[in-house]
């Protein structure tokens, strides 16, 4: 394999990996939005905490949300 072919292979491999990582980031962003939606429904103004989570439980949920949002 000559240098030109090797360079083309490296570029193809990097392009493929970039595409895979871009898709993964998109999946993670979608999951983050879904998690955010679920968390904001917990004790939200429209459902008035239907599941009756305690303040301690809500604090844990929102700590998780903050950690997830830090990944964005």
C-alpha cells in the first residue's frame, strides 16, 4: 500500500468514526431532552406532583438533571 492509499484509508476511517460519533452525540442529546421532559413533569405546575415525590426525592432528580445538562 503506497502513501496515497494509506492516506485515503486513514481519511475514510476518520470520516466513518466522525459519523458514528456524530450520531451518538445526537442520540445522547435526544435522550437528554427526554430526561429533561420527564423531570420537569415531576412536581411541575401542571401536575402538582401527582406522584407525590418528597422534596428530598425532587432534589435528587434535579441534581441528576444538572449532571446530565453538564454533558451538553
